[in-house]
C-alpha cells in the first residue's frame, strides 16, 4: 500500500526538480573571440612558437600548433569563465584557466585548447586536442576520445578519467575510475 504512494512522491519530486532546473547555457568560443572582455587575439607565429617552448617535450600537440590550417587565438594571463565553454576554435591560454561549468570541444565544431598553466573545470568532453601544461582538475569526468587529435596533461585529478583512442601524454593521475 505504501509503495505506490512512495513511488508517486518520487516521481513528483523528480519531475519538480527537472522542471525547475535551468538549462545549461554554454559560452560559444566564437562569441568569446568576438567579445573583447575575454582578451583573445590572433596568435602570431612567434607567440605560437613561444607557447610550444613552454610545453613539456612529451606532449603530442606540437604538430597542431605548427599546422598552418589552424588559426590560433591567444589569451595572456589567467582566464576565468563564469559559465561552461563550447570550444570550436584553436585557443591558447598563457596562464591558468578556470571554467565554472564544463568544457566541451565537440558541441559546435572540434576545438583545440592549450593551457600553459592549470585548468579547473567541472567536466571535460574532448574530441579535439587538449593540452594542459599544469594540472587538469575536474570535479567530475574527464572524457577524451577520437584518434585524430591529442590529449596531454602534466597531471589529472578527477572523479573519473576516460581516455580512448587518443595519442598523448598524461603524467600523474588521481582518479578513482
């Protein structure tokens, strides 16, 4: 007798929570590049070469940085984003990157990201190249898949790390799964 009531209550609570949850609004990298408040500019060959020199020699992202088909954009210093990022561009952050939300480089195009410091994020979904010269710290999942691009990090701390069919280099890993 109590089971149907309990089930009805759980369904009601589940529907109430779902309907009251706001949809996640991702910051699009194209929008970010157009808005001066984010401080991105087209990277010169000299700036790209300087970024390459700051990456560990074991990282696999180098061919993408020198590939003339990619238009790289750079941000000097640390960058804090107040919402999740959907990246469809080639970006270099010359400091630490903190994203209040998730990083996704597959939603609107396959993006590339090089962080010369540490990266803090809720979750990572990466099909493009992702290189973090410092620590990649995720509250939840780091998911890297697709063999045409790379995944590199000096260290990863996450609840779960899933890397499949990717070339790259990962140093210290602190992930139970």
